[in-house]
């Protein structure tokens, strides 16, 4: 059986990598046939990282989905793109591809894609007319203006699995789609090697950190989603760190600065970590452990899940923290936080709406973060008791979508 998996070109985005690892690992365990997985990895290194994480080999790079940059004016580019989409659809059909799995999360949301969303919708319509096309763990919409009827028409042949209640309600109520199942983000599931104790001891030992004796900060590298001034953004993250260092309750704790997305260069979280580190005094540096190394998502999850709590601008870093039973304070810039963390997990009390120049320029975001820190410390046991059952429910819904896909693929074989 030939299975194409798309939207995983960059495994140095640990959120995308976690979703890729889990769909391959759990789907392979459910299918009683030899399957070939063709993934849109950008490089051989991305392929090797997922093989290492899943212990499934060989994986293959999907050459059909490779896109060559188009030259010319807008009209020429549009025609070339139309031809390319038609060509890849024909090639998938001629290659006897059984299914195409397109991973979430929010490529079909206007706050990321803008007007380019129409291209993605057309691509999905073209693919789903020829090949069984599954959209997994998706945040979709909301759409506006002429894109609303476009979405209704172009998504109707896809099998859609939402990753939060807001998306599910929107697709059913507003877009009137019937091919939708409520689900959750694939990253809620245990990662393939999550029960290997050696990974935990090795990664914590590498950075000389002890379970429960540190706080993890994950400053997002996509500065523009939060404010227009990079300088204010860097300075404010430094102020947050300084407030943590000066907090009496936390004075014995280390602060780990962890990157969760390392590519592309413009979105690399390490850019922010470097700026923060440069702004620290020698006294502050005694409390801080900056981590610049690339690692497997399971190693990042072990760091996140074994700290006291996390403060993050990357949603999937929050997912990994919660998945390991610990609280995470999320700095939100989009509806996905409300959907995945707020509604899907029931942890809206740990979300800060953090988008807007005024919050960062005035320093108000520092006060909001420290208020949440006080809330976490004062209600720690209560929060932990809420997290475990909520995560288990999300894991069940995430696994249900994989089982449903496996059943559909088996029916096709039979």
C-alpha cells in the first residue's frame, strides 16, 4: 500500500515532527499489510530523523510534491501553479497511490496563509477528486468573503479530522460539511520512544538539570506574530526571565531556554534565545541554561515535561508539557491556542492573549505572565489534577482518527 504524507518538510519544527512520527508509528501498528510511506521531507536528514524517532525504515521522500519556484509575472505564476497542481494529481493517480494524508495544524487558516489559502483549497479539491485524501488534526478557518463558498466546495471530498472543538463546530455549523470527525492534535499521543527511560536520563544529564528543579521558557522566533518591534520583543522576554530570577518562590530553580522550531532561519527560536542571553547580567546567567542544540522531539518533550512548568510562545511546546502532566503558560497569537489548549484541553486559564504592540512596548505582558506564574504556583496541585484526565481524553480522540483512517484503508484493500 502506498501512503503519501504531506506537510512535514521540516522536522526541526518539533510540532510538525511529532505529528509525523505519531501518524507513521501508530498507523503502521494498525495496518496488517506492508505499507510504503512517501513523505514530503525537504532533506535526507529530515527522513533520517523520523526513521530514528519511529524505528520504522525505510521511509521514502515523495518526489511528486516537490515544487520548483515559478518565474514571471503574477499571471504566469498562476498558470504555472495550476499546471503543477494538475500534474501532481495525475502523477499520484498513475503511481497507484492509495491515500494522501495531510497533517495539521493551521495551514488552512487565514492568519498564516492569507489569500494564498485559495491555492491550498484548490490543491485539496484536485487531489481529493482522484485519491483518498485525509486531513488530520486540522485547525481550519475561519474563512471570510469569497473564500467561504470556495472552502465549502473544495473541501467536500476530503476526510477531515479536526484538532479542536472550535474547528469541528465551524466546519459543521458554518461550512455545512458532513465529512468531518471531531478529533485532536496528533501530538497529544505518546511519542514512539516516550517510554525509554534512558532518553530522559541522558537528555537531562547532558544539560545538568534535575526533574522539577527548573522552569522552561520557549520564546517563539516568529516575532511579527506578537509585535512589530523585534527590539521590544527581545527586551520583554529578557524582563520576563529577570522577573522569574527575582521571584522568591523560584530562586532555587534554574531557567532553561529551549528552542522548539529551528528552521526556517527567520522563524528560528534560537534567534530570540541569543538576544536574551546577550541581555543578561553575569548574575542572571548563573540561573539560566540556554539550549541551542537540535534534538529529537522526544528529547525536547522530556525537558519540557520534567520541569516545574513551562512558559511558551510555541503551542506544541505547551502540548508536550501538558502531555507529560505539567502546567504550561501559553502566549497566544492565534485562535489555535483557544481551540487546542483552551477548549480542547480545558486550560483556558493558562492562556495569555499576547498579540499587540502595546502589550510588549508597555511591558504589560510581563505583568500578565507573572500573574499567571503566581496562579500556577498557588494552584499547582489542582492544575496537575485537571491535566491528566484532560490529556487522556485528547489522546483517545487523537487515536480514534488514526484507527478510523486505518479502517478505511483496510476496507479499500479488501
